[in-house]
C-alpha cells in the first residue's frame, strides 16, 4: 500500500426538503462492497476548504456554487482507510450548501471516479438512520441535523 496524507473538504448539498446528496460507489479492490459517501476531495494548491468544496461539488456532480455559499464546518474528523493501492490518512471538514432543483452530472469526474461511482441519491436524516446500507461518515445523520438546524461549529 502507498501511504497518502490529505486534507479534504466534504461538500454536503442540501435540498429544500433537508435531504443531502450522496454518491454510491466502491473501492476498485472490493467492488462487491458498495457504500454511500459524501462529495469532496483534497485541497489543491492554496485553496481554502470552502473553495475545495465548491470545486469538488462541480467536478463530482456538476453543481455550481461559490465558496461563499458554503456554511460550516458542521463536523471535522481524521480517518484512515484504504482505496485502490493507497493507505489514506485524511483530515476532513464538512460544509453545506443549500441547493434547489439541480441536475446531477458525472461529466466532470476523473476517470477513476467515473469507473467506481454507481449512482447518487438524496437522503433524509431519517433514511440514513433507518438504512442497513453502508454510509460514510457513520455520523452523517447527526451532521445533517446540525445543518438543517443551523448549528455550525463556528
């Protein structure tokens, strides 16, 4: 495994019904174990977390928003996981952006993302709590509730 340390912004687009958009995908090493995950990725250059969230939102699902439209962070954590040939240590912060009716597009994704993304879905906090499907992060329902009640970390 190749070690990789990265700092990431997680973009949580929330619709008018308080649902968050998640992607469904898999690790290419374990294609039979799909999971749901938040939009986002590593900072590039001198980007702020909010700038990275805005860029990733467009690249991964084709939704345009400015860095200034993001609120939060609504949660931060450091996690360790593997993906493909990488052993990743990732610091992440969750930012929300309010969206209306939007078209989701995978057109601007990187090739590896296109190959390992199965689809997308809008989830309510209640649906996240009730499902037996794997969703990352595990505390996403609580984060979504903070967003819909306006409880940012500051």
